[in-house]
């Protein structure tokens, strides 16, 4: 598409693009739209089965993804959607803990959704964000 620039960070970002034909982020004017980030290790693709570790890693992957697309990371995030298998108090609290860590000075709009399955058998959490990055 003309006028849009796609990004795929080194390691899993590039691997997922090659395997599945989707991008990790696309810049649309002053916005960076990010594909759902799971709790995979960005270099190896390994997914920790423990939900807190998955959520923590997914938040780190969002930061990596935004910076790879030329942004400044979580400080620019204004919209978040989280997907949970299952949606429970432990997962909810882990997301809130990460909001406080990664966005200490602001809060986004947030939609939290429980789903039956995500893109990989071991995934129990996925997060997608939009960020405002004026150039």
C-alpha cells in the first residue's frame, strides 16, 4: 500500500512475517498500529507457560515493536486491546501491573477480551496497541 510503511523487528518479527505474511507494525501518518504481541521470546520464539511471565514478555515485545517502527515506546500508547485465555483476576492484575510499570504518567483506553484460543497452542495472552508518534 502506498503511503504506509511496515515494520518487522529482528528475530520473531521477521520469522512471523515470512511464515504468515503479516507485519508487526504499520505506520499510518502519526500513528503506529501494532499487531498483537504474544509473550514469546523475540529471538527464539519460546513461550513461557506461566501467565505472569507471558504478560510481562508481551509488554516488552510491544515496546520493542514500537521502537523498531521508529516510536518512543509505551509513552506514546493511547489504545490497548488485550486478549486472554482465560480472562481471570490473575491475568487482569498482571496487565494493570504492567500498565503502571510501562505507562507511569498516563493511561490508555483499554478493551479486555476473553477468548477461546489464540494463534499458538501455548499462548494465553495477546496485546495490540495504537501509538501516537508525530514526526
